[in-house]
């Protein structure tokens, strides 16, 4: 049975539309985990193995049999969405003092969405920067003897990692996320910067690095977070993640990709309700999602680069 509070809550279509079109700045996890909309709170999705990336020979000679391939065995895993919500209170006296009430409410909604999205970014970053979440063939953990600071070659290390991943999935990885500290080390490396003198560039950028390593999409993780509101830390540390990600227009859990964010259809949603006899208006942002790895062999972690 719905509570009185549920009956009084009003979904705000204007603010919800703003939320639906909201794109956070400086957050890159959404590129590694594309969003797929789902209608149910729970469900099952296929987990893709190496067979999903194998290139098949489909040429058929005249009057010969068709090229039958073995059925690709796959298992499924369950996803269960988790609701997340945050709310903020606005006193009616604030409404009276606000020149543009809708604009003020939009700012409150953006603030709530920023916090929700930062939590999602941190969840993604914590998972993919943990070497324990990768198989032995899908990670390289550097130390003080061979990292970028100790003189290890970023060019060689990244190229060998890309090649190792390519051989595992038979496809070229198409995405790389570089932590800020790692990116700065790459920029200062003479092997990377020397060729720039011939093309008149002062320093490398993500486009140049993508072209140098044959990776279509390169992003630098620049977001920060704080546990106490005073001391800020990097979400993306001295790590590099290389992956194959579904970049088709019609993204689906049935397309091979390292992982997905499964998000409830219609989310995020903005609603409001009143407290204290109508003197306090509560604006609430609700999201509902789950992160799932569906092709664990389609990503490679270079850890502790500095």
C-alpha cells in the first residue's frame, strides 16, 4: 500500500526532462560502461567469451556446403538494479527571495545529479582500477623497478598491452582511459613527444595519443572526490584501462562489450513533495542502475604506472 508521502509526491516533468538530457562534465566512466535501458528491476544477460570476438571465414565455393560454425556457448548472469536517491530542502522563504524560481530549482537538480553521477563514476573507477578484478592475462602491475617513473617506456608498455588484448579477443581495442597522473607522465616522455617536433605540435593530446596507439577513443580521468569536503583525491589514479566497448548507435546487452550500466527506463527521475505544512519543498533526484561486466576478457589494466 502506498504511503501518504507516496501519494503526495509529484513527478516534475520539466525537471525530469532536464535530468534525462543531463551529461556530466569530466566524467569518463560512461564511455567504458555504455548505458542500456531496461524495464525490469531484475533480469539476466549473456556473458561473452572469446567466441564472440572470433572472425569467421564465410566464403562459400559454388555448390559447396554452407559454412556452419559451432554454436557459441554462453552463460548468463543476473543483474539487480539498485535505487539511488538524494534530496534537498527548499524553504518557501527562499522561493520568495529567488528571482527565477525555475532556474534555482534547475540548479538544485543539477547539483543532485552531479553527486549521483560522481558516485557512479567512483564505483566504475574503483572496480576497473583493482587488479584483483582482472585475470592474469588481462593486467600488468608495474612496480618501482619498471614503472614510468623508474624509466619504463610508456610507449612500449602500452603497445605491448594493446597487442596482448588484441590477440585475446581478435579485435583491436577501441577505448583507453588514462588517469591524470599517468597522462602527465606520458606527456613528459621523450618517446611520445619527440615526433611532435616534426608536425609543429608543442605537446601531445588525447587525439595524438589515440592515433599513436591506434585507439579510436582516448579519455583522461580528471574527476576528483572528497570524503570530508576539504581534502580532494583523484577518482582515476596512476592507471590505464584499455578495452573493447560497444560503440554502436543501438547499444544492447546482446552486443559484445566489456561491460554495461543497466538503467531503469525513465531514470533519472525528479519529483517533489512538501513538509512542515507546505513551508518546505523537497526536491528529490532518483536513479536506478547496476554495473555488470559481460565480457571480462575485453579489458586490460596497466596498474601503478608511476
